[in-house]
C-alpha cells in the first residue's frame, strides 16, 4: 500500500520538489531519530516537511519552498509564528534563567491573568503539555472524590496518557451500540485494565445522562472538550444539561480546553457560553508556542495538590504532580506575552479571526456543494477540520463510517502543490498573521486542490 501511494503522481511531484527534505528525513531514519511529525506514530507524512524558518503565517522548507501554514503547530500560534511580542519576552527571559525549580514572578503573573479571566479558576497548577494537564486533572478529581472511575465521550481526544487512550479519535474500533459504547483501547502499550476504569459515553446523546446517573457513586469526573477538533460541533444545550446532571450527581465536570481555550474568546468556551465546569485544562495558546499546560478549578478541589507542610500527612492526602520544567520561566514568559496581547486586543482579534475563518469555511463549502463534491468544512470560526463526507453527520460514528479517508489523507499533498501546508490530520487554524489576502489564497488553494482531486478520481 505504502509503495503504491509513493508512486502516485502528486507524491512523486512533491518528492522531487522537496528533495532536500526527503534526504534529511532519510538521514534521520539512518541515525535512529524518531519524530512524531516525520516518522510516526500516526499521520506520518508520505513526503516529510523539514522546516528551515517560520515567520507569521508562512514556513520555508529546506528546499526553499514557501508555504502558507494552517497547521499552526496544531493551535498554539494564534498570533502566528515568531510574533514580535512573544520573541521579545522569550529573549529577555532566557537571559535571566530558564528552568529554576523555585518560585518566580512569571508563574504568578501568568496564573493570575488566567484566573482573572476564566470562570471556574480559583487555583491553578502548571504542567508541560495538554496531555499532562488532562492527566493531572483526572488525578485531582480522583483524589478529591475518592472515586476511581472516569467517563469520557466516544471519539474524544484528551492526550496520550493511559486514561485517555480509550475510544478516542485515534482508535480504529468502536464496540457496542452507539447509545451505550463499550470502552476500547486505542492501541498497544496501554494496560488493558484501563477499560475497567474509563467509561465511554455517547456524544451529543441524552443516553449519556442515564449512564452518569447509574454510575455516579463510582465516577470521579466526566471529561470532554466543549467542542472537539475531531468532531467540531457545538451543542450548547447538551453542555448545559450535562452540567446540571453532573451537579445533581456530585460528579466533577472537567472541560478540556486545550484547543478551545483563548481561541474563540479570551476566557475560553466556558466564559463564552456561560457553562462553568469544576476543572479546566489548558495548553497550546497559554504557552505562546512553548511547552506549557495549566489546570485550573475550584479552590477546594485544587487544594488536593497543595502541600500542608507536613510530609507525613501529604503522603496520604495529597496528589503528586511534579515536573522539572513545568511552569518554567521561558514558557511562562511566552505565554504571558501572548495572552497579554490577546487581552489588550480582544475587541479586534476575535472578531477578525471569526470573520476570516467563517469566510474561508463558507467559500470552500459553497464551492464543494456547487461542484457536487462530498466535502465538509467543520469547525467554529478560526479552528476547523476538513472531511470528505456527503452528509452532515449526526454523531462521530456516522462521521467515521461515511468519510472518504483516502481522499482525506491525500488532501494535504494537493494543498502543498498549491502553496499551503496543512497536516494530513486536517486540524487547521487561522491566526492573526493570516491577512485577508492570505485567506483568499487559502480559499483558492482549497478550490484548486478539490478540482485536482476530482480530476484524479479521488472525490
């Protein structure tokens, strides 16, 4: 299969165009380097992209080819690559120290800025990533409630720790009726017993509420993205009812806002839609492009992560969440610079992102419909994902079962032909660095790519 794909004209064309990238990748393979973005584990590209420089909304590869970037590091770069405010903060801070494993003022400044603008945030703790944040939030919930089980929604992605690698959008198998999904491990390397402590709920389905009520005595929390990248459909009514049910049953509600946090408005989805969870996880945008994650929540819940000063008592009553580089000075400086810029310019930034993202989705969607191409641009404003599907799916299972996955994999390479870099996972983002003229070029690249794919028989 892989050899056949490499012989496709579009792949051969790009391999010739990006010869230095191919050579660099081959050398990395010989030297034993494993990179998530060039060699796996999922969505490893047929033609690896090795970048020399990234600035604004553009990237230049080793061969000198320039691309408009819509991957945007999978979301952190809401201001674009190497924004001057972030670069200045990093340069000034790294000269003063990086990882110090003691307290510093930047962790206070960034944390205070987040807590002042996020509805549920009364305390915060730092991690290094979104994966670490959801892992820590689950640990907090278990310690606070004294319960072991958690619940997540089928198709929901919450990182790569064991509790999260159950029936996520990375998994290929679904079991049980869609109203009562059965937990399935996403892949090897995870203890099978995790399926006994991670329950799976049906997304956007009221049957989820019955499952929560039936298992409330064992459930520490329910975790979900207010609007996930794999299934980017906003259902405010469902979220409101979920909040009521979790309050009634004393099950903690955890919002994974790693993607939505500070993306559509400054305080995240919970502030925009007025639905306040017990705990929230952040990463991506809050780090300004550097590794950083944050867990925030109610003070009484978060206090399970705060020392009493008595080490003998802490062993039995406090969770262990530590990280040498968690909340380091440089990441906090980058995050504070980016969030400060967003806060100071929120009246212009968010309307602009909504306008340009909405324009792109409308224009490309209209083109696909007019040309009878089974293609949907799903998302909210500046975050979206492309699916080759001819219906508006009712749920994630219907999406997965009716999507042309081969066409979906190849779209990224046709887009590269037309000067745009997007991940072949297709989660894409618009930043403030994308000018209206850049968005025009993105629209034309989508139209040209779909036209080429239709001509080649892929859609």
